[in-house]
C-alpha cells in the first residue's frame, strides 16, 4: 500500500504562507481552538509561528483550558516493559540498531518476563506497555503473543495484577494483527519516527524499517484487523517539528476518513542520547524546551480528544510543565532495557537515556502535590469503550462521568496497597478535596467505589 496521504508539498506551502500571521489571525485561532472541534493545517502553521511572550502565554493558557475541560485533573500512569533488544534495522538514532556493538543483546525468557511483571505489580502498576526490538528469537511473532499471556497471568500482592497490556512492536501483517487483537491488548502503538521522506530514508539505512510505506500504513492494517485503539507519534529532533505536526494531522485525518476514528493516543518523544549513536547526542533538528512545550500545546488544541503521552525521556520539570499543556498519560519508574526492573544493567542494554529516574511512588506523590489525580484505570478497555465508542462519549464530555470516579477508585487502591506513608497522606488529602469539588452524581458514584476499595474490594470501576 502506497502512503499517498502524507502530502509534503502541501505542508511546506502552508508553512511558507503562514510564516508571519497577524496578531488577529493568531487570536482567531485561539478562539477556534476553544470550540474543542480541532484545528486544520493552516491553524497549526499559525500557532507554530508564535514567538511573542504574551502570545505564547496565551497559547499555553488556551491549551490548559482545553486539557482540563476534557481530561480534568487526571493523569494516567503506566510502565514500559522491554522484553528484547534484538533488532534487524539500522536506525542511526537508536541504541538497538543492528550494527551497534556497544549494546549488550538480551531476550527475556518467559520466566524472566514473569519476574519483571511481578516487580512492576509490586510497585503498584496496572498498565504495561510491552516493547520489543524489531526482531524476535526463534519463536518469531509467537514470542510476543506468549509474552502478553505471561504478563496477564501474573498475580502479586493485595490488588496485584496487570489489567491491560498495550503493545509497541514492529509493523505486522493483517493476520498477525488479528492475533494481537485476540491476545486482548489495549492499544497498539507504533511511531513513524519522521514523516519527512528524505529524512526517513537518511536515518533508516537497512532492515524492514527502511520501507517508509510499510511502516506508515501499519495502522491501516491494525484497524482493518479490528484493533480500534491505536497510538502514533514521531521522534522530535529528526526533522522540522512544525512539519511533523502537520504530517501527523494528515495521518490522523486519513485514519478518520477511512475508519471513522483516529488514534487514541499520540506520543511526543524527543531525541535523547543513546549508546552507540552519535546522532542521538547531536539531533539533526534539535527541539528546544520552549518549542517542545509549544508542540504539546498545539497538539492538544489540534486534536483535543486524543490522549498525549509523555515518557521518562523528559526531566521531572519538563514533565510537570507539560501536564498543564495537554499531556494526559505518563510513564513512571521506567527502565528501557530488558531485565531492567530486576537487574542493574541500564546503561549497556537500554534503548536511550532517561531524564526522570524517580520511582513510581515519588512520581505519584509529586503529581498529587500538584493537584492531579494519578489514575491506573483500565475500565474503558474492558467495557469496550474504545475507538468510536470512546469518542462518542468523549466529544460531548460524557467520558469524564466514567473516568473521574474510576481514577479516584484506582488511586485509592494504590494508596491502600502500595503507597509510602508520605504519599498516602498527600493522596488522601487530594481525594477528599476532589470529592468536595465534584457534582452530586459523580460524587456519589466516586464515594461508592472508594468505599468498596476501603472495605477490601479491588478493581472497582464503572
């Protein structure tokens, strides 16, 4: 399948025409954004051009309003679980690339995956993002399916289980995507890395990943196979970030036109140093912290109902700033090397260096102190509120009636079963304050779920 939906000339033409928008045009775009119906290419180009401090502050404030209107004060938490760093691709920015001799190669056995999973459960995690290099041991793709089953089979502690496994693996054929759906995954996640054809071919030198069209059409095959919860993203720093935002929107509009719904999440990784990669330390198109904040804010306004994911690539300070700008999901206590939760080998087998090394408990406490509710909820996946069904609830604002009580319920589980005394004290105060600020119906539902948790029940959701 040829990916004709990424129309580069159209993007560059729009960027050129919108280089110096008037103050009135920018203000009009802010007003349009607050309708929460999304933005078009020209709108993105206009907002990307902002440099005036006053207008930047208004951009960030507009994004904050949009984020809180749709997502409130919830922040969903998860952890990545790297099961392998084998790879046949030669991607110049990645430590996993095939010719990198500095990397210690590792494939976890099912027993080791079970051990890693129990470690994450014992921290309090309920969601895992399974990640593998783009090559598998002799079992082939069955290794991934077996690994998903292993993760779901683990139990540990009072409320100890992984309730949803999301997956980030190489593009698959249609039948393999059907097998992945049958394994009861949550979201299938895949990053294009860059939508710029020239840059793409310059940084992907060998392996299946060098085929641009095969990768960019992976979401078509996933959705054709019935996976209606997909996540996309680019690696910021490879190409002009303004171009990448507009190309991302083209990809989203293609999926919406073809399948009726776009991606459930968009990730915003920024190029970070990686073992054996000079490019990772010297990005071709480095993204400053202020531009990174603009990226998050513009995405939130352009695609208001789509989740935005930020990983531990970024520092705690950047992550804190991004919460208010549009980020709705974050990883915490992460390791990017196979075996990293049980063994101290992070720097010779990891995919990239981390900016946030804090434990889950420290991140949860920090989030709560900022007034955000850490959520471990997986209710939508298990009740079938995915794809179009999720959007049908999200766009009129109805999804918050489910998400807010479920967030408080799962947060209370964490406080009861896993939190340190200091985190529990901060968290219980926040739960009380949040209940007091709720509408009567949501308050009654939330209190009922919380009471069930406090009397010993677990996995309570609506």
